């Protein structure tokens, strides 16, 4: 359940980036900027999972790959769409 909540949070964050980008006329750039920000957020989630939840890096890494990949792939799809770079 936590994984789904984090992915949903990433998609909400992406929506915020896209909204701000749309208002600024830079939707594609906003989608591209989201990816490194989301990578850092996923990395922070990995850190918390290892240090607080007691999981090993080997246990957390596959989950974090999915956590990062789902919103990042949506951002890449949006970046390929029409818009201003």
C-alpha cells in the first residue's frame, strides 16, 4: 500500500509540474525537470526504507525502481507530446 501511495504522490507532483509548466508555456521542460526531482524523492524513500523500516538495499531496490519508473515514464510520455521545449 505504501508503494502505491508513493507512486500516486509522484503522479500528483508531476501534475503540479505540468500545471506550472503549462501556465509558463513550458510544459515539456516541466516534464523533463520533474524526472531528476522525482529521482531524488525516490532516493529519499529508499533511504527511509533502509534506515527506518529495516529493509536491506537489495530488498528495497526493485521496489524503488518501480516507484521511480512509473511517474518518470509518464513524464517522458508527456515530454514527447506537443508543447514548447
